[in-house]
């Protein structure tokens, strides 16, 4: 790598919020994966499968479970429409600055 380039490269992996399309450090976003027909919070970021990242802002977290028609695209999944977000209280806690 050329001298000076390391100062402009990001130090952490960047991810994009699937709701607002904001690109930021993945540690600042909540990660969800698809399990048993529901979007499940992946707090440890260790679950297998495609994960989607969502801002911790209330608007973005609320829209995650309000747009089930977009889940097949986000999770690259084919299944029944109308499944829910598991533990909506957990989603609210993330919005309010709770669990990471």
C-alpha cells in the first residue's frame, strides 16, 4: 500500500442501513438475520445466514417490521409474507439505546 493511503481508508467495516441507506461503521448498526420465519436480532453478530443492518434510530427500526414485503429482497429469502419481527420489545430497546 502506498504511503498515506492508510489514513484515508476506513478502520472498521462499513455497512448500509437497509431502510435509510446510510453507510456507516457496522458496530453502530443493529444486525438482523432470518430464523424460523422471523427477523431475529443478532446481537453477537455471529449467526449464520444473510444479515441485514439497520440504524438504531427509531424510524429505521420501526420500518423494519412495517415493510414485510421487502424482506425477501433484504434477506434474499423466499417464503410467506406477513411473518413478524421477533421480540418487538428488543427492537424498541435498540431504538431507545438499550442492547447493542
